[in-house]
C-alpha cells in the first residue's frame, strides 16, 4: 500500500538519524500524557458523561493537543542537534551529555505530571491562571507543597524512575548517536521540524477547545497542561465586548440603573449607575470588623444545616446575629472575594482587580470609611505582597498590617501561608485598642489563613490533630473566632462595633459544569450589640451586596457606584447572585444559572442549590439580558476608568 506523500515526508523527518532522539522523547511524552489522561478519566468517572462518544472525544482531542504541544517542546533539542558538530555528536566522550539531557527531559515529564496531579487534587482542573500565579509566588506555593506532601520522597522517586528509564534506553540511544550526518544533511530536516511549531501555533489559534458542553471535567481532561499554562499566561485579561455577548450599551446602563434603584437619567447617553443613598436617619460611626474567613463554605456550619459539629462558636454566634441564608461568593479565589467585599463589583473577565494595574483610588470601602475619619486597616495573617494585596489595599486608603508587622512575641504559630488565626485576631484587638485610645472609629478588613492546606495550627486547641484535614482547619478557625469574640467583649469599643463574618470563597468549587452554584454558597453573619434584632434573612444575594448592607446598617449617606444592594432595605432582596471564574461569568436567578463564555456563548442550566447537579435548559431571555447587563456595564466602568472614588 502506498504511503501518502505528506505522511512519508513527515515520517522521514522524524526518522532522520540525527533527530531520532527527538522522536523517541516525543513518543515517551505522548505515552505519558495518554496514561495520565487515562488515570484522570478513571478517577473522574462519576463526574463524566455516560456516553462513550464523549469519553472517546477526551482521548481524541487530548491526543491532538498533545501532538501540537510536543512540537513546541521539541524546539530546544532540535536546535541543539542542528548546531552540534558531527565530531562532538559521535564522540563517545560526549555521550554522557546526551544521556544527561535525556534523563533531565524524562525527569521533567514526570515532574510535570506530578505537579499537575497536585494541582488537580486542589482545583480539579488543568493548569490555569492560578498556576500562572503560583509560578510567581513560588515561596508560598512550594512551602505549601512541602508542608502538605512528602516532597523529598516524591522528587527522589521521580529521579530514580527517570534514571532507570534512561538506563534502559542507553543501547538505542547509543545506536542513534552512532549515526552521523553532515551539516547539509541535517539542515533541511532540522528546519522542517522547526517549522512545525509555527503550523501548530496557527492550528491552536483557530482550534476551538473541545466542547463537551454539559461537562467541565471532560473539557479539562481533554486539554494539555503545558498548553493550558501558556495560554493562561498570555490570556491574562479578556476584553468583554470582544469575547462576550453584548446588548446596546445605552440599553445595558438603563437596565442596570433600574436594577440598582437609580432614577432614570435625563440624558440617554449617560452611561453611569451613580445614585444618591440618603437614609432618613443620621449616620452611625460605629466601628466595623469584617472578618473574611479563608475557604469557609456554608456547608461547614451547623447554622446552615451541617451535623458534624465543626463550628460550635459560629453556630452560637449565629443565634445573636443577622444570618443571611443564601449568600454566594463571586469567585473561587481570595482575591475575588476581597474584590467583591471591598468594591462591590461583579467578577469581570480575567484577573481580579486586585491583580491589575491602575487599581488605586477606586470607589471602595476604604475610601468611604476614610472619608469619615475612620482608621482603615487591612489585617492579614500572611505576607501581603502575595496576590498584590498590599499594593491594592494601600492604594485604596487602607493601612497594611500583615505578617511582617507582627513581632516574634506576637507569633505563637505559623505555617507557609501565615500566622495562626488566633495570633492574627489578637493583633486585630490591639489595633482596635490603638484607634479607641486615639478617639477614632475604625474599619478593619481581616483576612484569615489557617483554613488552608496544610491545615496546621497550634496543638491542644481542638479535638482534631493539626495537619489532619479540612475539618480540622474549619474547626480551628471557628475556635479562633470564638476566642476573639469572647475577648472583644472585654474591650471598651465592643458595644460600639459591628462584627461581620463572611467567607472569601468556598473550600472547593469544582463541579460538573463550569460554575457550580452550591460550591459558591458561603455564610454571612452580622452582629451589632444593640443595633439589630437577631434573625435569619432569607433570599438569594451576592458577596457584592455585603458592603452596601453594612453601610446601610450605619445609615451612611453617599453617592454610590456600587453594583451591590442593601439587603435590609429591599424586601425582595436582589434575588440573584453573580458567580465567575477567569473566563466564565454566571448569573444565578432562582434555580436557573446563565453562563456567559468567550466566543459570545450563552447557556442556561437548571441547577440544584444543595448539590452538584445541573441540566441544560433553553435560555431564559430575561436572565440572559440581566447577565449581560451586569458584566457588560461592570467591564465598561473598569476598562474606561470610571470606577474611581467620588469626591
């Protein structure tokens, strides 16, 4: 049977004596990636479609992505083999360099597989924007891995396996090296091989990601980790109007003004949602302590129906609080939660505003409290350079108190992410005393860290040993908050303080679709001695509504740019939630979740708010319009620099 000419040419390229090493390493890479994908599919069978077509699609699309990716990975070895003189290439004295190179490549392949495995265990995802961040913050991330996994054992095991494989390949490698070729003979195939990445680039650019529309896990499994990593690095920010569905801009702002209760504008082209907030009662300049708890899903709290007894202190506090039953986090990372709680803005595509340039002097909680003479502080247990938090908060009227601000005497326990929550909250008490002694009210935005892998904390505090699991992290954080609230009652500023406890995001957000509503459900408690009657507040709302509600409790009078609403002045509540990751933007209304995606795609799912389940349904046009309205107007305000402070 005759071979197709193009296939024959390609075969000759990869079988050329000088480049057979590249062929061998490419085959090893493809085999390891296929084996990795097979393991992930086996591990994820309960989250994948039941039909065999989609399973075959995972491996079919996966192989295509692996082939395209390997053309980029072969660039360094092809260049080296192209320029290496024949006398060096064939000299036995230099063969150890080839063996070393092959060893390092094989070790790198296995290392990438293990790194992807660790990432998958944490996020149920291929490498994405989070992995790009982790390459920047290597100290915290490597420290977290070192404290969570037996890193020396893992690395030494990989080294041994790579050595054994290299030794096994020693004879075929020697045979490949023995074949030489002069410069003219190796130039043409070398340049041809180097042209393959260029072809792959255009293929990847025009190739849509595998679309298993009803299942996010299938899409992730079909991808390639290295390709995803570089794609995330270059696609750091998405322009909403270019990639997402839109409606006429004036129509979007008219709908948004109505949504937030702004009066109709007299100027049709007036693209703003600014409205006057003028409560009938005088302002209360009470202190505010807003504790943002790392990864505290509502499902962990007994007050929200859990029966494990992980949060006895928060459950007792709930009986004294306004407890909001259906609050949903805007994202899956701390920076998204802090963005929503500080700026009251939906999660726009790409990185959180905390990570973007020109993110200072925004319309924020810091600006409004500072304007009223408050001491405004961001109090964080870790190093605030992580995720650009110090730069963002200092640029928005916050004083920074992070791990570097604490003395050694104040730190009784710490791990790679930060000091123990009890040490952080002890410092919060001290900062309150400082402001009180100066006769100034204070606003403290506190960010905890203990409920994070590796889940380590001081011994003897709770009945779950340190470094056990997530349950221990939750129960220790609950202990620390209970201890803080009891101690706060002994301070003279307690009776004049509003305490707010909320999560930055849930412990896990992975599910069968891109955005999973029940994995965004977070707790929200507000306690104000003598200010409010404890009760449960039903109804769906968003993290972006927390700040306007706190300001409403204090009767603040201001001109608002916030996209969130005061949950205590609207008897119907917003009745919606906004969920997002880096590319997918969700609008949750009742049991309908409308998702906006790049390439102007819109989908609606019927979701269960108490479990990970979703069914695609026809698009609800009203929900579609409101989803577009929120994200299109928010992106417009950010991109055009219109979300600055209002003097």
